[in-house]
């Protein structure tokens, strides 16, 4: 009989976080779990950690990493009825993380779920602000979804495999599932520690790739107004927290995102 849950983990140079992630998985209250990892060229000891803790580890070349394909291939090698995706650097914050994440699915109250993400202690001020807004249940967008830490029914994935090309695979997947009536739930009491302080070039590249997948025509006026609104909001948030020194970087950070989105949508 297959395990109740199959966890699929993607990794590349995730030390030291991967060690804490794997240790946290060892203490989860759900014990009937199979752990599969895909490593795309780690050189920092991540691979050795995965090989010690995982049931199955697959290695691929960095240039062969296409998110949707990697996920589909890894999930296809499992047989559990509940699939969990967990990035190697996303650290469960409690022993009940997995139990809370899959409960709505096992009780047939949802077809897919996703965890809350809490930033690391070293997160930039503007990064922490964006995460706090994104994972605020009271203001969350109805189509918001993240595959950093999520779960779903196998049958849902069989009906809707992840897109085989491009990035922002989780957003595209969730949109297709929601269009067909899938029930996706945010699980506030299932949280992971996860955030990145990207360089501006890394931030641009990430948001540009994501924008390539958007089925929207670029509207410079609309995007400019949105950007201005967010710049004003960022300014007053920093002011209210007495973080005035962060304001110059906050402005550059926000402008980088909107420049990347606009150029990605144009391409």
C-alpha cells in the first residue's frame, strides 16, 4: 500500500536551510510519508543531505531545470493520493505543519492547500512587508497560490499537470484548477520559514520570467499607476515603522519589479 503522503522537494544549493527542513520533516505528526527530491546541480552539501534523508533522490543538470517538467516527472514516480510540494529551503515551523496542511484534503474540504510563509529574521524590510501582505488571509487575492509549500489530490494533478514550459508554474496551475472549479484553501496554521533577499538583477530576472507566462498585454499607464500606488503605500509603511533609511532601496526594489513585469509582458 502506498504511503499516505508523497513529498516532492526541489533543491539547488540550499545549505544551511535544507538541513533544518529535513530535520523538521523527521518530527512531523504524519508519519506515513515518502520523500522524493530533485537536485539540479548542488555543490554545497545539499545533495549529501538529501541522500541521507530521502527515499529517492534524482539529479538533473541545471540547464535541464524547467519547473513544470521537474514537478510532473517527480510526481509521476510516486503513487500516493496526496501530493505535497516543499521547497528544500522552506522550513516547517511546527511538528503539525504537514498534518494541518493535508487535513482539509483528507477530509474532502479542499482539493489543494498551501501554507503560510514567514520571512527569515534577515529578510529585507520591503521583502518582509510583501510577504506579510501576501499571506494576510483577510486581504488575500482569491487566485493567490504558492507551490513553495502546498498539497493537492493526486487526481487533481492527473487532470491538470503543471505547465511543461515557462516559469510561474504554480500560478498558471492554480488558475487552470480554479477555472475548472477546484477548491484551493490557504492554511494559516501550517507555516514555513521561507524568504529570499534577491539582488536587484536576480529580482528582475525572476519577475521577468514570471511575467512571460501572463496572458496579458502590457498597459504602461495601468502599470505605472499601480506602481505609484505601491510606492506611496511602501513609503508610509516605512514611515510608520520608523524605517526611513529603507526608503531609497524600497523605491528601487518596487521599480525593478514593475520594469521587469512590463518588459516580460511585452516579450
